[in-house]
């Protein structure tokens, strides 16, 4: 069974860049504007001979951003699916 890794954190801390680097290709959109990633984005990769299913998520904020309730719900789904939660900070 593949390990599932959810990449979680605040907006614009490099979650999508890390996801793309780990996936080995540009799948997630990387942009300076917060809130570009809203849904969960998936990729399969391998690390040290083990298959990994990566999940990129939108940035968590407490309030003040359009779609924040929906983004928070998507992050919660990813966390529930995950075996490992990679919390990215800057």
C-alpha cells in the first residue's frame, strides 16, 4: 500500500513548490498570489524505493479570504486521508 503524504500549511509557504519538486514535474500552479491552490491535488511518486501518494492543499488562514471555508474543508479531507502530514512553515 502507498503511503499518503498531505502537504499542509499557511498560504505562500512553498507547499506547491515542494509538491512539484517531490513529484518530479510541475503539476500544481505556483504563484506569488495567495489562494491559487484551493482543491486537493494528487501525484504519485517514489522515495527510497517506496511509492508515495502526495496531496497538495490550499493555504490555511483563520479568516478574511474568499473560499477559506471551502479550502479548510479540502485540507481536512487531505489530513483524514494522510498517513503523514507534512506541515510547511516559513
